[in-house]
């Protein structure tokens, strides 16, 4: 598993990485934006995901939305140190 951040911590590390990248003969492989999944299925899932929140909010009453928002805020603030 990669480190959390691959950014260099100081300017010397950044300079070394830039020089290495500019002079290296290694060819980076192009990453698959779909991660090996069927692109059509990914797009269909994305379409449903884009509609989901709005459709759910439209079906809820104002009281239900308020209760959900209150529970989310309580959860967020309860985990604060």
C-alpha cells in the first residue's frame, strides 16, 4: 500500500524528483481510469449516483430531512476531541 502522501517534504527532495523524472528512461504506463471495470457499467452507476441524493431529498418531508441533518451534525461533533 502506498504511503499517505507521496509529496516531497522539502525543496531538495522536490528538485531531486524533478531531475530524476526528467532524465529517467523509465516509461510510465498509462493508468486505466476505470480500474479494469466495464466503462459502460461505470457510467451507468455514476448516472444513478448523480440522481440519488436529489431524488431521496425530494421524497423526504422537511421534518425527516431535519432529523437526518441533526443526526449527522451530532455524529460529526461527537467525534471531536
